[in-house]
C-alpha cells in the first residue's frame, strides 16, 4: 500500500486592507496539464467535490495543495495535484476564471446543472435579500480593515523614525549571506516566483496553515519586530536576492499588507524565512519537529530614546488597530453566517447523486494523467 501523500495548505486570495485581493493566477502554472473550473452557487457542493478527490489522491500517495477560502476557511477555493499538473478551481465570484485553453487544458464543470430550478425560485426573495446582506457586511468589514490599516501605519511611523538604518542594513546583509550561503548564480534559468497568502483574516480570526508548508528538514530563519522595523522589507529583499541568483521562490503575502511577503520558501536550498511578529504570529518553536536555525529580532535596531517621547501615541495606535481588526473579523463572521443561511436554499434543491457521478467521472479523468 502506498504511503499517504502530504497536504500543503494556503490561501489564494484574502480579505485584506485593500479589499478582496487575489493571487489566484498563481494556483497552477501555465504548464498545467488539466484545469477543471467548477461553477455553481453556494451549497452546490464544490468544496466537498474537491475534498473527496483530494482524499483519494492522498490515499494513492500524491502530495496535494489545499487552497482555502479566506471567507470560510473550512472550504476550498482550489485543489492542486502538482506532480500531475492538475487543478480543480472554484470559478464562482469573487474568483472568476475564464478558460485560457478551453478544451485543450481547461474544462468547465457546472454543478448548477444539478439543482432543481423550480425549487430555488421559491426562495427568490430570500436569496436576493440575503445576498444583499452578505455584500453589505463585506463592505463594512473592508472599511474597518482600511481604518485598522491607517492606525497600523501610524504605529509604523512612530517606530520607523526611531530605527537605526545602519544597524538594520547590516542585519539584512548578514541574513541574506546566511540564507544564500554556498549558492552559485544560475543566470541560465529565468527565476520564477509564486505568490500566495500564508495567512488570512477570516470569520474565525487571523488563521494560517504555515506548519503544513514547513518541514523539519528545512533551515528556518525567524524574523520579528514591531511594525516599522522592516520585517517584511527584509523578507522581500531576501526574495529578490534569491531571484537574482536564479532561484525559484514561493512568497506568501500578508493580508494586512497584501503586496508584501510574510514568508519566503526557497525549495532548491530547502530554506524558509518567515515573519514571526504579531498579529500574524507563527512560532515554529511550538512544533517539535520544526526548529528555527536562527532568530532575528529587529527591535534591537530601535533607538529607544527616539521612541519613548511618543510611546503613549504609539500604544494608542496599536490598540486602535487591533480593535478595528477585531470588529472587521466580527463582520466577516456575520457575513459567513448569512451566507450559510443562503446555502440552505440551494442544498435542499440539489441532486447530489448526479454531483457524485460527475465527481467520479472527473476523478477517472485525473487518474489518466498518472501514466502521461
């Protein structure tokens, strides 16, 4: 019997301070062998469809990637089987996928074909009202996140002014040298970078699955520091240096600052550099098999005498940022509860026997790629 495969978990999109932010284009590369784009409304069984196929492939020894939904972290937005170059993607709003190579690579699966339309139309008014409520709650949540970011940036400004750039740049240089020690430039290969989210602001709070992305054999560098000390900038500079050496990188972004990386993985040298600072605190030291080889605290770059004068204001900005983040999470939770209510209208209208038949058909198509 084959040894079970490994499941890596991440988020392809996120609820962020810039609204919904997507890295869905990085779920599967342009060399994909087959991409199944699953359409259908809430409650039609898209996530169960993917989870069941995942279970089968993992039992067969395949490593898979679960791409979780930031608005419902128990659900999947996508399933990727890297070794077969096969993906199943949720193609409903807000992540709309148009087939790039229809027929040749991309195939649309419309689970909406398996609902009884006459049953759903009975609940038309409730569906429209609930949909409007969900949209409004997301708008409020994103507004609160934007306000939280403003307070966060105020906190950053107080700290940034107090940072010794000389000391900071020396630490950056030494870290990059440590990470890339023994690596020789390979300019024959154009470097590639994959961008996703390693954590997400969800209805259940700030969550991550970083323990599934790290392994005990990795060299892990943990960086921490207050906002404004340059943690994410250090990770970004390390990623750029790795790319300049011709290395492929996986860059996992921060939902609070979605254009900045929170974690870097360089598979070729089995190395990770990650942000170990609140509010996205991930401590690999809590996992027995994963131990950091080096821990860097950028707070040592802060000239305390510069910060002390504005400490009450800094603390107030920190508290406001955290409170607004929590209010945003509360509204995301209300949106998910309303969405769950809407799902019920569809669940009772679905023909799940036909959905299961379609799932088994897709699984057989995927298994054909085992020998190609």
